[in-house]
């Protein structure tokens, strides 16, 4: 199998908090062949992480799970974003 034929069902990110690395990764993966329309992105983030950029990038927040000191964001591509 060639690398060009690989796509991921789940992408988990645990970047350093409050550095906006998750935003940069989501920007890069938005139209990447490494993800598809059903890929689930799970991001561990600080409680005060802003996700208002998601819609502009072609994503939506499916679920947010809050914990005592952090949260998990479950993010999906919007249906209008073109992926195989």
C-alpha cells in the first residue's frame, strides 16, 4: 500500500495548551488526503481554548467533554467540505 492511499479515521492531538497548534494542524489537514469526510478529530485542550475558528476552517464541534483542568473536543468536517 502506498502512502498516498492512507487516510485516518481518528486524529488525536494533545498539543501544548494555549499555543494554537491544534488550529494550525486543522488548517493543514482540512483538504489533505490523510483525512476523509468521516474522520473524527479529538483535541485535548485547556478549558479556555477558543474554538470559534472551526466553522471558518470547514469543521464543527460535535461534542465537548469538560474535565476539572482540561477538555476534549470532538471535531468533524462539515458536510460541505470536499473529501473522498
